[in-house]
């Protein structure tokens, strides 16, 4: 028992170090699910993140039909979500197929043993880790304690990564505004200004086709000025 606890503690330390160094969501989601499997082995698992009054499945591993689950949203009024939110603790179900509280999101007919773990950041539940097993009674309270410790680090990493991405986006927007402002000040007239605006629009939204149309009040119509 003592050996298992030491191994769990070492795994949690390595997981924390790994997650802290990841600053893009795709890599972070992948790492969270991989480390989670080492901490509490599962047949399938998902990351669910709260968006207002909805919860979105943002990543998954091992699902038989991931296309039925990934990016789907569900109401946070779900009974299991409410229980986890109120307790702030992991919730274990021995056999989901016998528990009426379990909603089979994303084609979950294969799920028997189940554990839902809250992702808590700054005192708020921001999402959940869900672990599925084809075997009833697959998860224990020891699994719950270890998974909850890991989930705290995962939640912090998710929040930090999102803040980093938002900061980078704002920086890019400011840089674009500065480029446009500098170019427009150098432009002699509207004919020079419009192509500059058009090019910045193309690069900022990553599209190959854009156009600027101006309203002609005399003819009451839009006229293409830059394409």
C-alpha cells in the first residue's frame, strides 16, 4: 500500500511538471487524458468544460464513436453535474446501465463503471474529467482521491493556457491595429487606403476572398471599391 502511494505521488509530480509546460490546448488536452490513464486506468475518458449554462466535450480518448461526443454540448442542469458541483468531489457510479441518473451522452452504451471528477480553478468548477469502464465497480475511493488531486493541476493548466491564448490574441489584434494605423497615415487618398484595409482583413481572418463595398447614396446601392 505504501509503495502504491509513493508511486501515485511520483506520477502526480511528473504530471504536474508536464502540464505546466504546455501552452496550446490540443497538446494540453492530450496530455491530461494520457496522464489520467496512468493515474486511474480507464477504457475511455473525456474532458468536459463549462461554457455558461452548457458543458462541452472538448477532448476524449478511447470512445467507440468519438464523432458522436466531441464538441457536443449539454445542459449543466444534469443531475450528476449538480451533485459534483455541490460537493466539489469526485463521484463514482458502480454501474451506469443500472443508474437512472446517468445520461448516455455521446453513445455511452458501453459504460458501466464511471467516475466524474470536478475541474476546480480559483474555487469554481470549470469542467469535469469523466472516466469510463466496461467493467462494473471499476473505480475506488483511492482512485477518486488521486484523480481529484490531478484534476486540480489540470484545471489550473487549462485556465493558464486559455489566459495565455487570449493574451496572444489581444497582442496580435493590437499589432494589426498599429500596422493599419501606420499604413493609413501614409496613404494619400481613399484609393490607397482601401487595398491596405483589404489586405489586413485577409490576413487577420485567414481568407483568400474579401471585398470592400461602399454605399452610393445617389444611386442607392453598394459599389465594390476593393476586391
